[in-house]
C-alpha cells in the first residue's frame, strides 16, 4: 500500500455577518501573532541558525518549535490566539525551517516581516478543538465546526438550538451533535462544493481517519476551508510505456510517449502563449488523461539543484526563455504527482535534465554545439535535425531505458561465513538475515541508503565522490531495477 495526500477546498456557504466578523477577527489575530513571532525570530536569527541545526546539517520543524519558549507563548495571549497556539507554533516553525533550508538564500530576507493576513492553520482534526465536520444525513448537507474564539471573546454567544437539523460528527463513533448550555467558542457554517470534493467527503463518512490538517482561507471576501486528506491506495500497476514531459520555448509543455524499447508512439504539446500559473491544473488534467490512456510512467526534469539549459542566446544577443519557469514546472510536477497517486497510477519520476536539449535523440551524441538555434537541434555527429523542444521530451522519455542499460554493480561477498551485498560508491554494506529470501529486505536497505544520503547531504557535498554518488542515487531513485549482482570469489 502507498500513502496518497491531497487537498480539497470547501467554501463556507453564506456565513452570517456575525460569523464573518468572528472569522475576520480570528484571521487578523492569527496573522499578527505570526508576524510577532517572525519579528522576534529576526532579532535572534543568528542564534537560531547556530543552535537549531540538526546533526545532518539541515533544519527541521520539530527542532525550530523548541525555540518558542513558554514565555513567548504567554506573550501571544495578547493576540487572543489561544484556540490555535499549537497550530501557530507548527506553522511558524515550518516556515522558518523552509527559509533556513533554502539553498539560494539563508538570510532574513526570506522572512515575511510586514503584516499580511495569513490563513489560519489547524494542526489536527478534533471534535473539541481546531476543527471538524458535521453531517446532516436527512438533507445530505455538510457543515464545518471551527474553533476561533477564546473564553474571553465577547463575540461568544449561547447557541440557539435548531430543531430542523440532526447533525452527527464525521468521526468513527458518528456521535450526535448536542448543544451545550454555555457559550460557544466555535462557529458552525454550512459548506458548498463540487462533485469532486463530494466524493472525498463521502469517503470521509466511511473512513474519517483520512481527514487531517486544514487551513481557513479568506479570498475575495469569501471564506474557504482547505482540508488535507491522507489515505492509503493500492500500489500502482507496472507501467507499459514512458512519458517524458519537458518545458518549451514556443510551447509551455512538450511530451513524448515511448515504449520500453524507446520507440516513439505518441507526441504532443500544450500551447499556452499567455501562460499563467492558474492554468497548471488544466494542463495537468490533460497530461494525466494521456498518461492513463497509454499506461505511462511520467518522467519530469529535476529542476531543483541544476537547470536544463533550455534558455538560448543568439549571436545578436537576443535571449529566448522558456514559457514556464522552474517554479511553475515544479508546481506542475506536484499537481500531477498528487493526482496520479489519487487515481491509482504511479507517481512521476524526476531525472537529471542535464543535456536533454543538446543530446541528439537519433545517435545519443550530446554536445553544446548541437544546439543550432533557439528552436533547432542539428547533430554535429550524425547530421540529423529535430526541434529542440521535441528532443528534450524524447530524451526524457528514454531516460529510464538508458538507466536500465547502465547497471550499478553490487558485489556479493562471503565475509566470515556471512553473505554481504556491497557497493562502496553508494555506501552499501548489507548482511541479509536470510540470503536465500531477502529481496524485499534488500530493496528496503536500498531505500535506507537513499534516505541516509539526503539526510547527510551537507556532509556528502564535502566528499570528493559527491557528484558521482549523487548521480548514482538519482538513478536508483528513478529505477531500482538497474542493480546488477556480481559474485566475488
């Protein structure tokens, strides 16, 4: 089984003026408390950098949380954020850890210092705090119960019992909602949504454990509850073909589908001349449909630590840049990853994008000289030509095939009457409990090797073999079938 996570956004349907005022006040209080923590962190930024780095060389939310002392939490009381103190600690710490881990800039310029309304984060799904959902079975309607007020809030009112509705909590025990005699610290608001969101809500009725964290968002004077859903899905079937999805200069996205021999069976593109980030979902849906139709493993460029050299400058100095920048392309990857897994398909794989736009897909010769212009690749070896954008998606689609042809050797040795699997380049030294039945255990150890590499990435970068090891780790991430066992006497 695999874990799938997605976010559904539910609109709070026509909240009354008093409930709007409560939400506005809560959003402002939360935002001011968050800004207070940020400004306090700026004053102690150097100390946080030095004191809260993990032994692996990076920053984790759970470590940054420890910087927020009991005294600091008491200071937040002046903002009236008692209902979501735990949440704001996690929200702030995750943001600060993200800034500190940023490879480009680890300075205070990465922090938001000016006041800006921030969505309220709820770190748990609960009947008695944070938030939860209620269901009216007779009328097939859903409601959100959201805790937004502390005990001193003057907006708290005694509930007026509505005899026209029977609400039950969307929890394992489906407890009946009952009004208490005291004043409410929460509001209850009906929800509006589409068919896609309703399918997930129906699933939550049967399995409430899928409902996790959430955010209360205000957008264009409307209010939304964005809920994270986590569920287990069946492991996807083995793909039949490969689909390379690359950026373009004339087209937002180019894609090529090849079979397991590397033969092209379909080519396509998404033309978005006036591309904006709000078109990513539409592009993602089209690509997912095509990937499902051809039973593909989707393959993306890894645009994290290195670029793809798609940008081109001609002899006159004119610069040609991709329609989709790295941030948008990575967002497209995230959207497709979420949707593929939710639909029972394999997650997309990211591979090195180095040379994909100057490698000839006919003879596999790669050279910067192959790039004739912003649009055309002419191979200096075989003389064949092809559109640069097409070459990129073809080379991506064939990456896993090339990887599988370049095996990573694993030496099998007999050491002190024990069988050992060894590869010094990736740091593997594995002694199976049962060498005659250890495939699952061996693959788990390979996962551990990959995880340890990234956990200690700061130390790995200081080693002479870093680039070689990084290349091998990336190939292993993409396809574990490239391992080749070699017996040693």
